[in-house]
């Protein structure tokens, strides 16, 4: 099964929140950057906008208790799909 990467922060997911057709977002929130799928990541521009706000605010986890102890924002950001970088 292929992983899906958050368009804003690059966090890996087992399933796409955009659905199997890639057009049906479930409007849940990224547990890392807090982007609302289908809203904050609907276009490359909106993804970049949310990303710069998230980075400016210190790149904290939306659900802090889910943050891995050895977490590297830089290597995660490298996973952002090209179109949304
Ligand atoms: Zn994210």
C-alpha cells in the first residue's frame, strides 16, 4: 500500500484523506500541521500559505501527544508532493 503525504507538512498517512478518487476530502485535520484536508490543501497556493503560517508559529504538532520523540521537521518536509512544495 502506498503512503499518502500531507501536502502541507509531508507527514505520512496510510490512507489519503482525499479519498480513493483523490477528489473527496474528508475534512479532517492533519495531526501534525493542523491543515484541514480539502480546505487548507486544496491548491498548491493554499498549501504553501498554511505551511508558512505553520512554520512561522514554530511548526508545532496539532496533536502534541502524537509527536514522535525523535522528530525531524526537515526530513518530513522533504516528503511534500512536488506540486505542493
Ligand atoms: Zn500536515
